[in-house]
C-alpha cells in the first residue's frame, strides 16, 4: 500500500467565558499501510473554526490551514499557513494574507 496523508483540525469552545472563546489546532496523519501516525500541532492558537485542506502543488503534497476572524468588525484578514505534508516541520510554513 502507498503511504497516504490527511489533514485534520480539532477545536473546542470555552463557554465559561463571556463571550465563549474558541481554541483550535491543525495536524496531519500519515498512514503507510501498517502504521498510522499523527503529527498534531502543525498550527496552534487558532480560533474555534480552523479549516484544513490537503492539495497538490506540482508534485508536492501540501496542507493549507485557515481560520475566520469572527471577533473584529469588520473582520481582519487572517494568514493562511501552507505546510509540506510529507515533512511538515521542514520547510517552515509559508504565510500569506489575502484581503477580504
């Protein structure tokens, strides 16, 4: 079996605060057919609505991590972090911010 990769996000809301505050992180899972290994915390400190998407750029597997700014009015553009899916620690993530 070929090695496969998937991206995931985990988040929760703390309702003991007013207003409730969301906390999130993004990670990656590598499955080589006999072992599945998670690499959590590619990106931490996210709000309660992080999104992750896997995609191919040329021949490279990548993971994009985004979040929505729901606190500020008008919303402030948030950076998008892009990671190498095969080795998420190297190179460091590419950060890009787009205007809304």
